[in-house]
């Protein structure tokens, strides 16, 4: 069992959460201008770093809110959690783009 | 247009645990390891959505008669009267006794502001687990910390009990209210009865 800190509810069991994949994948500014290759890259291609990784999680059995987390993919340790729109407390290779903190 | 017939249909209602009424009574354990179960049926439940700090939030607080809770675990009002449970930062549940006329005033209070007032009365039933062993029964399947230092009387959280998503509301030191959705009520009650049965016999040292 692992405790994950929800930004709204505090520490809860990991069974209450759902995983949402890589965080800060920006929606294309003009989707219709993308070719199939670029669209596929946006939809399906995700980073898979060894080490710190910014991810989206949802507290599905609690407050049902999405939030971001920085997790170490080697040790599974959660280094930080932050609400959508908040600045990233620990820098990762997949940091939010300048001006946009989705 | 057909004439509207207003008939009191309350006599025709069946609560989600009506078929287990005698089992709930028989499953009760008395004594110092006691724990009992009862259904509080047909409570008025109203879902509220409003962003804290907005005009809608203030209007709903005024209409409900209690300030909407602002953080996880908080419950405004009283368990016997009108209570408002915190479900999320902008998501609340009003629980009031059967027949409360709260929906109309809340809908009027919201008006055209962004937000939501929905009658959810039949969505969840209320199962009250009480007695010295109540916490021990719930801890068999609830991953949240139910120790009094983390979960005091007068708080409520959204969590799971076994596999069932529930609202867990501690109204008194040894009294918990479990609010599963109506379709999960039968399973939840049987799960609790099963969990209670061990306390009927003496503890094994």
C-alpha cells in the first residue's frame, strides 16, 4: 500500500486513485493544421523517462479531481503534488510549456 | 391537458434496505464489543456545485441556512437537522430529514448564476453503524485513517468500503453513517453484517 497526497483531501490509499499518464501535454494550437504524423505524436507518443516524471492523477474514489504529481519512476516515490494551473514545484524533463500550465 | 392528480405516494415507496430490515435487527451485537446497524431511509439529499467565493456559493449558503464547508472532512450544520457535506472544493451534498422543503429555496437562490442544484434524494441511502466495535468493522475494508485523531466526530469523507464507493460520515464518537449508492446498499449492508458477526463471540486471545 502506498499513500498518495491529494492536494485537496490529503494522504489517501493509492487504491482511491487513477493514473492519467504524462502531464503537461499541450493541446495543439491549431489541430486542423497537423498532418497525421503530428496528430499521432500528440495523441499517442509519451515520454518514458527513468527518474522524475510529471504525471496526471485523479482522486477517483475521493473528491474526483485531477491533479499533477512529480513521481520518481525508479523508486515510485511521489516527490510533489500540485493542482492544475499551479507552478511545478520540482522541475522535470516534461515541464509545462512557457505561459501554459495545463 | 390531463388534469394533474396530486397523490401522496410515500406509502408506496420501498427503501433500498427494506428487504433486509429483520436481518439488520438480528445482526446487532450487544455488550462491550457491540455494534448495530440501521437504515435511515428517505433522507432529503441535494447536490450543490458552486465555486467558493462566487455569488452562487454565498447565495446557496444563505438558502441552506448553514455556511457551506470549505475543506475536506468538514460538515456544516447538524446531523439531526440539515447538514452539508464537503465532497470536493466546489462540490457539496446537503443531507436533511425526510420531507425537507429545501430544494425550491436552493434552486431559487442559485438563479442564473453558474452552479448546480440537483435533487439526489434517491441516489444514496444512509446506513448507520454504531457501537464500540463500529470503527473496527469499518476498518476491515476502508483504506482511510479512521482513528479519532485523524477522523473526528462531525467529519465526513468520500472513500471506499470494500469495493463500494461511499460517503463515510462520523456523527458521534462511536456512530458512523455510511452512504452507498442505492444499488450498492444491499451489498454494503450484507458486507457490514458479515463484518459484525465476529464481535458476537468472545475474542480469541
